[in-house]
């Protein structure tokens, strides 16, 4: 298997590329697979600097949701004039020593004061050349704040040269004899090229292409009349794309999206400090899922072993239980019979207590209705009392009955009937249980 085949296998993911222009933001969403690139959508957010962040941020979020990439953090390209691009030749320096070597030379690579810049670098393939991107810390803070206010998650702040170099090698290789290409937006044009003598060339062009091209060709050691390629000739052509997608117009965010979709295959040049980066791609959970699967397998094996031991122990316990099964059944039958006897005893005790309670209630009524009052009927249930009779004054009977702890809620069921000397009454009351 060749290195190219390995790169194809690793080319898998979804990425969002964002180009920051003077007025507009250009956004491209791609999905790459080992055999193809699909553009899921592209858009231009106009005049983002003059509009409220919430307004164009909502427009950006809606676009990502429509493209099925609402969870993906973007690779944003800083304006080319905000980044100093250098290439440093460090022959014989091992990878582990590159960081120290770059740090030693960094102050000679930019015109700003000490501590004012943030930089990032990457070795170009297996060459001794190292690509270095440098920008001021205030630039990073500015764009991180502006994009953050709009709710845009950033995985990287990078620059066009790094993403074009990576994207051109995603599924193939750029022209071996060198090339020069033109890219840009908002009136700012950038020349990008590669050659055997200059692995990466990136410069902002101030004049017309006819004047700038020979100078760039000379830097690359190309022929003065070298043809100016289009970026679509060096970038992988999408297999699927919306009808209105134009590779040339969206070349830079397209290259950034390709780098974002396959960060393992792109140059690791990221000017955004690690503590400000968002890692919201679902692929970040793949290692966790793999480890979780391994752990789940171990837990299943451990559970199977524990279950086997438990089964053996259960068989031994069941053998012991079988020896005492008959004795246990006799004990259970005895307990059942005992329970029935206890229920019968409780029932008999309840009947005995009811008789005593009823006698106490009759005794209480006799005490409350002393002669010359007399009763013509008395009906006593478990929860009520109904009585009828004659007495000289019937009205006080309700208070008399309610004053007893055995009765409550007394009331006349019919109006009091007055005869010559006595009053005929009929009363109903509720019974109260009194503790013995």
C-alpha cells in the first residue's frame, strides 16, 4: 500500500471553511470520503462588519444547519495582509528540535515588537523547509471576538498558503515542475505558487496580474512567460456540488473546508491559541467510543465469569435446599394453620368487644335519659344510634347526647311533637368508639 493510498483511507470527515474578507465572509461546507469530495453548500455573508453580529451569526448558523453541519467548528482564513508567511530552511534539524529552532529565529521573521505576535509552523512533507505563519495577537483577539459574538465556533485560524498546500495534496499532487495560481476576493488578489526551489510562495498582489506574474515567476524560478493557473486546476474537483457552486469564486474557503474535514492530512498550522479552539466534530468521540467498546468487552467477559461462578454456587445451594424441602414445607403449612387460628381468635375477640361496647352504649343512654323520660324504640348499629321516645323537654337532648364521648352529630329526624304534658322526639346520632 502506497502513501497515497493511506491518505485516501484517512480522508474522511466533514469540514467548514470560512474566508474572512474586507466586507464579506465566504463559507463552504464539504464532506470528504476516500474516493470523493462533496460540497454540501456555499454562501456569502455580506457586509458582516457593518451588521449586528447576532443578525449575520443567525444567517451563518441557519446555513450550517441546512447543510447538516451545525455541530462542526470552522477553519477560518485570516485576511492575507494580516499574516506574514515565511519559509525557513532548517536542514538536519530533527522534528523534536524544530520548535526550539523556530523560536530562536522568530524575532528575525517579523517587524513587530517582542511578545506582540503569535505564530505557528509545520514542516513541508519530508523536506527541510518549514512553513511559518505569523500574525499579531491583537488580530487574533479581534477576529475571535467578532466571530464569537456571532456564535461561530472556531477550530482554527489559519491562512491561505497552508490550506492550499494541504488541499492540493489531498487526492493527488500539484504539477511537479511548479506552478503559479491567482486567488482572492474583495479586490485583494493573492499569488500562490510552488516550485522545486521555492516549496511555497504566497504574496499579496498590488498591481495588475500582468505586472505581478513575472515577479512571482522569478521568485519561483519559473519561466517568465509561465502560465497562470486557476485554483480549480490544483484543488480536487468535487464529485457532487450545488448547481451554483463555483470553485474559482470559493477556492480559498473550499481549500480551508478540505483541511478542516481532514485535519490529520493537513498542515498543522493553527494561529488560534489552544485554549480558544472548539473541538465539536463528532469524530473526536471516535477514540472514546473505541475505548468504551473495549471496556464493554472486558465488562462482558467479567460478567460472564461472575455469572458462571454464580451458577455453580446456585446449583450447590439448590442441592442443599432440596435436602430440607420437606421439612420446610411442613413448617410453612404449620405457619399457615397458625395464621388461620390467629385470625379466628381476632374475630372472636372483635365480637366480644362489640357486645361489651353495645352494652356500654345502652348503659350510657339509660344514664342520659333519666326518668320520667322513656323510650319507645332504640336501634343501635356499629356506627349509628336511632331512638324515639317522650320527655318533658326534648330540645336539650341533642346537647346531652353530643356531650357523651360515645355519640356525636345528634339531630332530630322529625320535628318535635308536643302533647299535653310531654314532647315526642326522634333522634339520630353517630357512634364513637371508646377505648376500653
